[in-house]
C-alpha cells in the first residue's frame, strides 16, 4: 500500500544523510521507524485503556 507523508525539511535532511551514509534506502528507514514506533504506540495506548478500565473497576 502506497502512502505519502510530508516531512519537515530538517527531518528529510537527516533521513537523506542516514540513508546515504549507510547505503540503505530512505524507504527502509521509514519502514523501520513506522514498525518500531507503531509497536510502541500500541503498547502505550492499549495499556492506557486497560489502566482506565482497572481504575473504573471494570477489569
């Protein structure tokens, strides 16, 4: 699935530098960032929902 995002110029420069310095593609790093970041966000938000239910005595 193709998705487009707009990056801040500084972020794009950092991504360009990382990709050119390591010989990997920008797409590789974007996938890595999304995969790891999504896992962290899922952990945080799903845990927050459970905590709220525990506080309400629902769980």
